[in-house]
C-alpha cells in the first residue's frame, strides 16, 4: 500500500521522486518504489529528515515508531504523520507522539495498487487545512477519497477497506455457478470478472442508484428475476450488510 500511495502521488505530481526518503527492513521494497527515491539508513533517519511521515506499518508497530519523534518538534509540530494502520485511533497516536506531530488517520484499500482505490481520512486535533489538502491529493492520486469524522473510519474499513475481498468472493461464486452449468473455467472467470467490472462502471458513470440499473435488466418472468429470487432465498443482501457490520466492529475492536 505504501508503494501504491507513493507511486500514485509521484505520477499525479503531489511530490517528486527525489523528495522521497524511504525506509523498509527489506531493501527490495525500497527498490520497488522506483528510481530517484532515496533509501534511509534507519527509521530515525526518516523521522528526523522528513516533513511528512507516511506510516504504512502493522497496527502494533505504530506506538513504538511515534515515540521516536524527537522532542525538538514539540512546540512547532513540524512533522505531519499520515497513518494507514487499521484500528489505531488518532488519540492513541497523539498520545504515543506526545503531541509532537500532526496526525491524519487514513483508510485506503488494495485497488489503490492499480489506481482504483477508495479511501477516507480524518484529521487529528493539531492537523491543519493544509494537511487535509495534502492528504486529499495524496489519496486522490490513486482513486476517490472523502474526509470523514473519525467515528466513521471504522465503517469505511468495513466497507471499502475489506470490501474488495467480498467482491472477489462474489466473482469466484459467479464463475463457479457457470462452471457448474458446463462453461469452461477460464471463460467463466473472465466473463464473471468483466460482468462485475462493467456493472460497477455503469453505476459510477451513470450516477444512477444501483436499484434503477438492476430494474432495467430485470424483465417480468425472465432469467434475471429468477436469479435474483435465488439470491434473496440465500439472504444475499442481508448477509452482505452483516459482513460490513462485522468488519466494522472488528476494526473498532482493534482500536480498543
């Protein structure tokens, strides 16, 4: 995800490659970022020599990293920290950094890797409008982005953060249904994938509610309503709603 955000922002002109100082315990990960990006010798090197710290680590590592922020930033709050760590609250990050940094909490998703991400962010108590503008450009460089209240970040996690996995499962199930009826596996998967891709693009481009588009392809007594009836028998919609709710509650649990 850090690679996707960095490469997307460079491509969009948010900053230049030569302005990036990266650290990763695995050197190959830095190499993958591209040319003209400098490799830091240590985590402290990044913290001490950056204006913005893009924090793409596991939740359990956040506190230890933020505690390393030097005390000489305590009065000016020179460092902006943009964190994508799931479940780690702004208050927890501000406490770990002892309010020595401006905090922005984000939740992107994996389609950011192909420039089709969906993300949201919330500002910490010390963050400025300029920080919001920067984060909007950063996340907007790899998809769509919304600024939301922090209480809704966990909901975004349950929806778009975890959502790709729900869609992958649906694509697989569509293909398996066709496989059951005799269509070759490669053709079934290709048709299922394009069906989901095309349907999503129609929703995005037409700006129509999905129910309107669904009704346009659902004829009385036809094949589509038969398929929809089968989905309803399996509680498809309510199960999907429950999936988002369960993922949201898990994100809240991680925050606690």
